[in-house]
C-alpha cells in the first residue's frame, strides 16, 4: 500500500473515532463534546496536528473525571483494557482471515506490538467499550460478570452498509471495506458503523 493511501485511510479512521467520542459525550450531556466538535474541524492530513491525542485527553477526563489517566492502575482502566483486548483479538482474527499481517500497521508502528494493524483498524470501535464501561461505572472490581458484560459488546447491534448487524459482523464488513480502500486507493470506500446511544 502506498504511503498516500495509508495516510488517507488513517485520516478517515481518526476522524471517525473522534466523531464517535463526540457523539457519546453529547449523549451524556457533556459540554466537552463541543471541544471535540472543534477538533473535528481542525483535523489535518494524517492527523499531523494530533487531534486524536488532544481529543482522547478531553474525552477520558469528561467521562471519568479530571484526575483520570489511562496509565493509572485502577478498576476502570482494567475494564477498558479488558474490553479493548476483546476488540483487538476480533480485529486480529479478521485481518488474518483476509490474508493480511497484523504486525504491519497504517499508523501504529511499534516493533514490540504484534498487532499494529488491528490497533489501527479498531480505533472507531473503542467507543463501544467506553460506553459499556460507563454503564458499569463506578467499578470497584472487574469480576466475571463485568468481563462477560464487556465480551457481550460483540453481540450488540449496530448499523452498517444500510443494515443492522451484530458488532462481530460489522467488524468483518468494516475490515473488508478498509482493505478495499487500501487496495483501490480510495478512502471513500470505508464503511463505518452507526449505533443508537
């Protein structure tokens, strides 16, 4: 895949991730959604101005408080990490079943990460885990019931390609559309999901 094509696809993915974060904050009545809206207007090619990083800080502080950081060891981060690992494995499965290598990412490029491409593609789906963790919040301990609740995110329904699909199927459709976009040098082919909050 050419650099221009990868950067175009990454720009679309980051934009959609921030859009979904904004939608969740709007649904929760958080004023910070306006700041994320402004970040959407400021996104540049390949997210050169790092709107994704700025949005993440605003977003997580709006969800879990100003003291919250993603690096802290606490039950909320344990739940987020557990949920993200479920998504990551679903994406890694889909990438390999399409015949691609999970290590070679579009944006993520960590030699110690065996799943750079899965880390890239899952970005717009993280919101589904974030929403589930908010429903569990405050979390005192990530128990078996909480883990099963997060696993069940894959069985929720979203809309993609004009039809309702389970998240697991939506991942397949979305991944195929990303590979089509990369192979045909056309980022407009990417199909993102929609969901009702």
